């Protein structure tokens, strides 16, 4: 039997070290399955030894040494497997310098960046990238990832097996892309992290308390990326954006679990510490080179977080930032958000005029926030009948129950 | 590691008008592939109207059909390369350089299966 305290220590160490250890092993042996297997075995060994011998002074190094030994043992037993990996390695080294030895010194080299790029590789389906990143880099188990996405464990396991098979058989390399393809590939990695974050919000209607908080996991991944790529403005921008939005989490839901819009939120319930951290990152994200979409969105979120209420918010500045964002990523969704900001700056009539110009956009036709925005502005203009039609349209499209409940209240305020 | 690049051309419009996909571009690409020492094999295929399909039923009965000349296929396999490169990124890179990936065409990259004997 293992003692509870050692088990907790293992879990804490392990969650922090798992991604790092896994990445170092992948870099050393060039095989994700082997790396995962021996990482798990090292963890089991820790659960046996630490309660008896005490937690070692450098638990990470202990796990690394143990995992490396197990990998070497495994390769000695299975010579065919070893031969296959040796060929892989020779070929990999044609493109990159050989991997450093691991487990000898105290400091495990941080190779997680290559794991980020492999897990976020464009040759993998988007949902697989997300699942694999959570498992390999955030240290979540397959059942945890499954719970986070509200899908059966078997479905998630299948997805992860499929992704690993493609990595292995199509030979998606474990490497950091060359500078010329780096911006594009980094954008892909950031997209994975941001979609984990937004999924955390979309699926927040679930009632499973055991469910890992995807928004927190996304922030954790962005923090790791920020440490690995301190000079990348967009990494900084994404972290800032997520902190500044997540700081409002407690104020987003009312007493009955209902959705509370930004305008009606009790800003006293916003997480000031998180806001401060996010605000400090915004100037870093916006200086040193051309601004990117995450940096601009973080700046917009910062203006909301700094305002005492919706009327004293710096709407002219927000509209200006949406202009910048639209120039960077000209999407109808950005145009929609800009129109809402214009309505706050110049009044509902001006905003509605812009929204009407977007009526034919295919992306917005079934996008419920578009119809909610139209309805809100129509209602402020006293055009109640048209507003009701737009609210009903939105109600037919809205995703989560809190969103629908909010719209039903709008339709029958009594 | 060997990858097959399946080069599909869109059936609409002549390829010559596409920027970066002229006959000279193909010659230059073919030379590049050979000079890089990664060329295993490759052919371009004759027009789809010349294709013939064979199926054999369980009783051994042959059925021979032809799709042409008015096949409603939007993308047509026009040729292939088999390249030997270190990994998928390298293969994707060569696919992106291939003139067949331009002007509405596409290149599908598939690893060649390896069997332990």
C-alpha cells in the first residue's frame, strides 16, 4: 500500500513534470508511445519507492533517470523495435542536431516546445490536436480529457490512438519548425490553446464537478509557452487575453446559474489579481514588432476590465482596436463585434445600420450572437416587434441552456 | 521514409494559364526532385478518357468499364511521385513546391506502408 501523502506528492510533481519528462524522452528516443509508457512506469515506481525511501531531493531528475533506464531496458528486450527507432533517429539527425543525453544532470532540458509543435501539427485533425495537447502537455489523463469535452472515454481514447498512429506512421517529426514556417505553425499552436480556452466557456453548462477546467488548462499551457518563447508577442497576447477574460468568470453567472452579460456584471466580483497580471502583459504584447490578433483582442479585453461600468468604457478606443483587428483578420465576426462597439459609441441607430449591412453574411446567418445584437439594438430603439422576431431567431440557434434562458427572459421580461 | 505525392488536377481549365504551373515549371520541379537525391519514382498519367476499370466478381467474371469521356470528377489524378525524405514535414514541403498544388489542383501526401519482413 502507498501512503496518501507520498501519492499526493507524486501527483503534484508528476503533473508539473509529466510534459517536460515526456518531451525530453520523445526528443531522446523519437517515439511518443515509448515515452508515454516509460513515463507511466517511472510514476508507478515513484509510488512504490517514495513512501519507503522518502521523496527524493530532485523528484523530476529521479523520474527522468528512472524513465530513461526503463526505456533502455525496453529497447534491449525488443531489438526489432530498437532497430526501427535507430533508423528513425539516423533520419531525424539528418535534419536536426542529436538529442542530448537525459537523466545525468539535475536539469532536464526543456524540450516541450517540440511537443507543442507536434501536438499542434496541421496534419492532425483539429480535435485531435486539442486532445493530444491536453494529454501530453497539460498532463491530463485520457478520462480527464474525455470528461472535459463531455465525450465517452472510449471515444477520446480512440481519438488519441488515431492521432498517435498518424504521428508514428506518417512520421510527423518531433521538431521546432524552421524560422520560415515558424509564424504559421506557431499560429496553429496558439489556435489549439485558444480553442481549449473557448471550449471551456462554451461547455460551461455541464454540471460535472469533476470536470477539469479547460480555461485554466489553456492558461497553464499558455504560461508554459510564454516561458519557452518569451520573445513571441502573440504568445504574450494570447496569455493576456485569456487572463483578462477569465478574470470575469465569477461574475458571468447569476445566482440561478443564469448568464450575466458584461453590461450587467457585478465588477466587484472580477478577479483583480488576474486582471493586474493580464494588464501588465498587454503592453509587452503590443510592442517590439507588428501587433497580432491576440494582442489586439487582449487590448480590447483590457479596456473592458479597466472600466468601472459599461457607460464609462472607452468605446472610441475599442472601436479603433476593432478596426485594427478587422485589418488583421477581416471576418464577419469581427465586423459584428465592431458594430456593437459602434452602437455603444454613437448610439443604437449607427450600430444597427452596420449590422444590417452584415445581414447577408453566410457566417452570421445562423450565428445567434448576431441576432441577439440586432434584437438588443432594435429594442433600444423601441422597435419591440422586430426585436422579438430577432430574439426568437436567436433562441432557435443558441447553444447552451443559460444562453437560452437569458433570451427567454428578454422575450418575456415580466 | 517513402511518401507518395498524388497529384490531382482540377478538371476545369487548362493548366498552362496557372502561374507557377507551366511546362517549364514542371521540368524545373522534376529536376529539383532528382537533384535532391530523393526521387524514387514518378509518372504523369495520360488523359482520363484513356482510363479503363476492371472488376472481377467472386465467380471470376470480369467487368470492364470506362468512366470517360464525360466523367463528372472534379479532381483527376494526373500523376504521382514517390519521394524518400526524412519526415512528413519534408514531404509536405515538396508537395507545396509541386506545380500540381497550384491553380485549383492539389497534392495528397500519403506515406508508403512499410512491412516488417
